C-alpha cells in the first residue's frame, strides 16, 4: 500500500497539465514519472480543458462610448441566444410574454 500523496492546489494542477502538454509524453507516462494518480490528473485535465477549474476572473470592464439616445424596441420575432459552455443556452425571444 502506497502512502497518500499530498493535495495539490488548482494552480499546481494547472502547472502540471501545462508541463505534460509540452513534455511529449503520454498522460500515463507523465503521471507515472511524477507519481501522480492518473485518475486525479485526468479529472483536473478535463476541468481545465472545458474551463471549469478555478481561475482568475476573465471578466472585462466595458465602457459605453456613446449613451443611447432612444430606446428602440426590438422587432417582433427577434431572438438573442447566449451559449455558456456546452450544456447551457439562454434564448430570449422578443414579443413573447415571460413565463
């Protein structure tokens, strides 16, 4: 039975994943060489690749260059869709009552 490995921070996992990407080794080879559990590495690899890992904020402040002079209603039948990741889609249809 092997000893428990110390926990790594998200930043440490990010660095390990970057090192593996540039190492030229397979993930299994890299994990064996670094004494990292393949299942844990794979979990963090997925998190970073699909953007779920904790990271610094990527929000940017936006300033409006000119104030809007008039509010013009959107024409009936207009649609706005926002896709967040692969599983979430927010769709807004104009001219339809909110439910």
